[in-house]
C-alpha cells in the first residue's frame, strides 16, 4: 500500500471503554497470544466495539462482573478486546467475531487454533457466572490443573470416609450442602479458590446417607447449609440459609467468615444515571464529507472486513451495497474511482471471499487516482468524548445521504440498483454486516415489513427519517447518549419551523411530510456537503447556507450565528469593492 494511504490520522487508535482500574485484561494483537495461550487458567473474553451502543450499555455489567469473580483468577480470568482498534481487526476476524459484544470462553492451555466457545443467552452477572460453571464442568473430564479446586459433588456417603482422608487432627473441611440444581456452592468454592488453605466441597441433598450423618434436614427452609467437619468427626455448623436467601448475600457471608474481609466492599457502581446537561455544545455545519468517507472506510475495513468468510447472502448483500455506493454516493473523483474499481473486483467473485482477502483487495485497488482516505477526526459527528457519536452518527448520515441522492435522481440508472431498492440494501447490510448486535436486532424489527411499506424512493427517504426519529426517541436519556448532544426529533422547530406542529396538551408532534422531504433533500444535497477545504472557511462561503447544527446522530438544531453574519457582511463588502475596479 502506498505511503500516504497508510498514514494514521487522529482517531486511528480507538478509545477503550475500560480502564486500568478494572480487574481485567485489555488485550490486543500484540499481547493476546502471550497472555491467553497455554496458560493454567481458562478465559472469558468480551470482544467489543467502542462505538457500539449495546457495548457501551454493557460496560457497567462487565466491570461489575469482573469484580464479582476477581478471586476466580486462578481458574478463569477476564479480558476484553476492542475490535474497532485497527490493529485488532485480524485478531477479531480469526476469532470469528461478527457482532458486538461477543463473549467467548477458552479452556485452560488453549491452543493457537482454538477459537473459543460462544456464550449465548442472558448476560446478567448471575447468568454469566452460571454459564462459566457449565463451561468448566463440560470440560472437566478433559483434565484440570492440579491446583484447581474440585467443583464436583463429594461422592462420599458417610462421615467416617471424610475423616479418614484427613491426616492432621487439626485439619478440617467445609461442606456446602445444597440441591443439585443450585450453583451457589460452586460459586462459593470459586470465590475461595485463591485461598489454598480453605478446603471446601459441595455435597448434594440427594446424598441421603451423608446428609443423615451430618444431621442436615433437606427442605427449602433448611438448605443450603455450610458446616465444618474435623478429623474426629466433630461437626461445627457455620451457616444455615433457605432457598429464598439471596445468593449474593450467602456468598458475602461465607467469604467474610472464612477470609475476614468483606467480598462486597469493592462493589461500587461505575456509572451514575446521566443528568441532562445544560452545557450543550453548539453543533457543526451540515453534512461533512470527512464523516461520510469515515463511515465507508469503517464499514468496509472494520465491519465487512472483520467477517471471516463472505459467502451466500452476505456476498450478495456486499455486491448490492457496493453497487449502491458507486451509483448514489456523492463522493470526490478519487473515492468514486475507488468504489468503481472495488465493485468490479467484488462482482467477479462468484463463490466466496475471505475477510482478509477483502481487506487486502481494498488496499490493492487504490492508487493516486483512486483511493479512500483512512479514518480522520470526526467533524459533524464528533462527540464530546471519544466513546460518543462517531461511527454510528456517520453511518446514519451516510444512509440518509444515499436514500436522498437516489430520490433526487431524475431517472433510473441503466446498470445500477433501482432507486427504491437503496433502503432494502441498507436493511440487508444491517442484517449481514452491522456488528452492533442489539442495534441490528432493533433496526430489523422496525424494518420487518419495510418492503410492504415502501414502494418508491420518496417513501424510502421518509421511512428512514421516521425510523431514525424512533431510535432517537428510544435512546434519549440513555447511557449511550452524548450529554453535550442530546437526541431530539429531527428536524427541530428551529431548523424547519413549518415542518412540525406540537400538540400543546401532550407535546406530540405532527409532521408535514412534504416539507420534511423538501428539507431532507436540501440538507443531504450534494452541493451542501462540506469538504475539508470548505470546513476552514465555511462561515464565509455565501454559496452555502450558514447553518449551525446540533447534531446528535440525527437530532439537528439550526441557529443563525452572529459571527457568521459578520463574515457574510464582510464578504459582501469585499465583493462590492471588487466591482469598483
């Protein structure tokens, strides 16, 4: 790849959602193998994307989960990988990560070719802990390191057998009695696994003879029980709980009794509920070409490119999406040349493409006359912090731009996609390649009947606009919302006073869709997209409307800037002065 295309501008390295204060490993392509492979412990690893809303919302859960099991490290350790970091794309592709967040489990002494086991289902802390135990036990017969505690129920059927195993008169063993379906005993064993002197075994209520010897009554009101047994058969009951007792409380009580330190003292909420900020940052001008190009680069290299194998429906979607881009994207000549070349390369692939082959071809088709800039700093989609806005904002902007450009075409293209097909192709992209799992699911639910609802390119523009407003409404006040750029219904009454009417009783908005369509046509028009050169003099360019925007992914507010008015007046005066010569 030629040198200028390899230069990594601001924003190339991606901001982590985690910090060094969290009891987990932050892995990347430079340390993954050294840290994970061939070790005595198993691993549970979250592969995430720092722009993914679902990932951002999941951060407090994963942080708290890592605290809850921090004493399990000898058995299983916790790590994260940011797949949006360019250096990790190959790593995430190898481990078959195609949606976020993806959680994978790895057995101890994991090998180079082991891609791990997916953790599916509920992702609350208790469910994740339960699935870890299921994972450990499913592999237990393969052998475990000698210093691991025994999670298997004690098969011994009488108290004398237990005593015979003890050689020191002062030696003791703790027995945790519970019902077979309970996970609490195994969690207690793992909680104490860092302390080698604390020997604890699980016994089941179905072991009737041993339960009788220990004088433990089997009922919902009397289990679980923790008792200590010494060599001389002396038994000291320690705790008696019931089935209704909170499992976290049980673990906390036992941990503090055995270790002398509270297990729960580290339990501290990471994120307080966000308050609406009064210090809202004034927005940026209209649609920026750098944001659109960033969106294309990101989706090609970090979403499609992270896919291990592109075939079948995925390959058909890729061909359709590239066709839409080369037909309707209002890009610069080098970018359009690149899209045309890349499309020609992909269209000739009949069976499948590997993600690695795709990314390599993306580089090889570029030269001085045909190239796609790498990620640069966001402009219109810049958030108040790196974790906010960015790529999701730019992707929405790209999708709106494509539907509007298709609707503004005077006639259908001969060899390109039909204008009303653009929205369907966007839906298929979301289904097959969009890596934010929850976001994809939500969009596809909205688009379930889209082919019955949309038959024209005009309807496609309005359908996407309405869908985006629904998303903004749902995410308003969410932890993923940038407090400096609150999500609003677009366009605001400032941007288009006649587009909406509010019901004074319930604040519901009634939209004039004809005016909204006119507004969208103007806002996403090719001639109103700002390039980097125009960014520097945007306020003094009379060819463009002077629009200050407050753009929260879509929520955009326009106000007339006094400074830009002054610049316009100076520009007008300068032009009039020229006429005198």
